[in-house]
């Protein structure tokens, strides 16, 4: 596997040609799948991780259904497990801070779009200076996860189509075209937003995602993208 694969253009591109960058969170900006680590607190990590892996490879076509199946296995997990995962397990992937800082310095707006949970996206967004965030809200009753999500004004589950809508909505807010957008992800549920963006980037991604992305970073940090953006 080549450590950096480029398809469909000749580098470098100009940072000035882009106005917005949208990022997945789990296994893209950060080193873990948060739902798998929460499941570890219930002794069900292997079971949940297997569904996560199949969903990210695209073997489970309906992301919403795969998420509901995994959430149901978290019923009764203490809400304190979320803080434990954040404190003990969550780390930023190499180059995440440098890439986001460089894009912001070049005038791009940043969007965090995640099929994960607001407990973690709030932290990640604050650390990286995100301008917009969309993710799922866990329902907590009596200090325990219920295995369900809360309805939000835009809907219940941020799946691939919601990621795409969010990218296009944020672009429209700043008067940017889809061609002026960058989308970065690793799993099958990132493909809709990646296909809508002018530059799609797969980071240590599943084979199906690597094959469809314009740039595949297979080794090294996220900041390797900066080598392709003059």
C-alpha cells in the first residue's frame, strides 16, 4: 500500500481555492471509536466494535440501524464512563492540530460532522477551533445511558447523508461552492460528504473509502495534506 495516494489531480492545489473543510471525528481527528470505548465499560467492547468495523467498511448499508444496534448494547452503562473515555482514552491523531490550525490561518471555516456523540465532539471542536458541529446526543436518565439518542432540531442521527447536508449547508452559509470544500474521513458513512466536496481525503481509511478518495493518507499524520496544498 502506498503511503500517500493521489487520484484525479496534480498537486499542489492552492489553499486559497478552498473555503471550508469538514472532518469526521472518530478514527480521523481522534485515535478511537468512542462508542467502542464506552462499550468497554459494559464489558461489551468486542461485540460493539465488530458492528462498528462492519459499518465503517460499508458491510452494513444502513448506518442508522448499525448505530441503534450498538447503542442498545450500552443501555445501563454509567454516564461517568463518558468522562473516563475522554480523560483516559481520547487522543488527537498526529497532525490534527497542525492541519486545522493551518487551514484556519488560510481563512477556511471548519466543520466537525460525526456519527459519534456530543459529549466528545464539544471537546474536540473547542480544542481545534471548529466553526460548526453536528453529532448525536446520548440520552442519559438517572446517571445511566438508556441506549437511545435524543431528538435534535435537525433530526436524531447524524449519518452519511446528514454529514453531506451539513457540509453543503455550511458552505452555503458562507457563499462557498461544493468545489471549494474539503472533506476528510475514514469510513463508509463519510463517503456522501466526500463525494460532494471538491477535495476528498481518506485518512488511514477502509479500502472502499481509500479507493474513492482523491487523496489517501495511509501512513503519517493528517498534516501530510498540507504538502499537497500550496
